[in-house]
C-alpha cells in the first residue's frame, strides 16, 4: 500500500475488535516512529502504552487495548512537528491494517501524562488508540461521525488557490499538484475544521493556517498547528511519491497576516507543471 493509498483508505477508527496486538507488530510500529524525522528536526519520544496497566480511557473509543502517543519539548513549531511525525506513523499503522484516531480532548489526560512522565516544559499534544478495527462501528461512533460530518470535507476550491485568494484552484486545474493537494484535502483535523489554506504560486506551494476560536492555550500552544503538521505530512509524502522532490522552508513570522491567516511554510517542487 502506498502512502497515498493509506491516506485514501484512512478514517478515524473508534470501535476496535477487542484483541491485543502481538509484540512483533508493536515493535515494528515503535521502530518506525523512532526512525521518523520531521521538517523541523524536533525530536519526539514515542510510547506504546497498555491501556489497562496505565488506566487509559477515552469515552469515544471501545474495544482498544493499546494507545500510542509522543512527547516533545514545548518549542516553536512543536505542534507542526508533532502533527507531521505522528501522522506519518499513523499512516504506516494503516498500511499494517491497524486503525487509529487522533485524540486531543476526549481522554483521561492526567493518566496519559503520568504514563509518559510528562515534565514541566514538555507537551503530549495528542494520543491515539491502536488496534484492529471491529467489523461494525458502535452507535456512538456512528453518531460522532455524523456530529462532525467526518465523511465530508470543504469544497476543494475553498481551500486551495492560485496566485491570490481571489482565484480558487480546482482539482482539474492543479496539474501535477493535483494528487498531493487531494491528499491534503483528505487529511484529518480536530473537529474536522480543516484549518489549512494553500496558495500555489508557480513552483511554490505556500501553507497557511486559518484559525478558529478556542484552539490556542494560555501558553500560546495551538492545537490547529497540529492539524497543519498533518497537512504538511500528507503533501510532502504524496509529492515525494509522485517524484516532485518537495523541499520545505518554515515561515519566519508566526503572526496573523493582513488576510487574517498565519503563514506556516512553503514547499518548492521540481517543475510541478512540466511533469
Ligand atoms: C489534532 C486532532 C485532534 C482530534 N481530537 C479528537 C478527539 O479529542 N476526539 C475524537 O473523537 N476525535 C478527535 N479527532 C478526530 C477528528 O474528529 C476526525 O479526524 C475528523 O472528524 C475527520 O474524520 P476522519 O478522521 O474519519 O476523516 C481529532 C483529530 C485531530 C487531527
């Protein structure tokens, strides 16, 4: 399964089959995670945790025995780095047939933070259950998906633009970037808000964050930047797979610009329209 196939196949899984995972598959996952880098070169420590041993729970998840998470220092760009790396890991899990769900809120966070010995100055932004999906979704899962309209995404032309914000870009007009941008379109985000906006300017693909209210903590830590990290991973991995040789430069400023957006960073791809 390619990464793009894993992205198309992925959905949040909240109902698991109640089986424990064998040591071999857990080790495979942990080794993959430990080998991950991210465009910010921010180190992340990874954990696979036994739910019963640590008393880990999420009211929206059933039939799970294992959770995965990571922790990192609260440094600038930590959110994007975590989003990028954890999504790469969860997409790898998908290729192994394992289901997952990004969880930032619906969990007994204290128990998770104790399980990873979270220290002052560190963050554990999100966790995910890991296991084989049950054959049928629980009623709660079905209702949750309806609640956030999890099966739909905003119109492509409301998210992707060419040259300026007055010129929406359609899938058909995206040329060689169509595949990687479709992968961004399919990305998961907190409450399915899809806070990414992308401007294509020649061979530059510039990512922005359109903030919703209520996601930035008192310390400035911004959950929607985790969503942006996920989108960067989807673009980067799919563009690499398509031979576009993307290279990424983070934006210098983290402030809202005159359009009310935060610039996140720019990919340059090799001759995207001449491929
Ligand atoms: C950063 C982040 C945080 C999330 N937090 C939660 C959460 O606390 N509880 C939950 O049930 N789902 C959570 N989700 C899952 C989203 O609701 C889900 O990705 C979105 O509705 C799209 O559905 P899909 O993943 O099935 O495509 C989170 C997703 C992301 C990316």
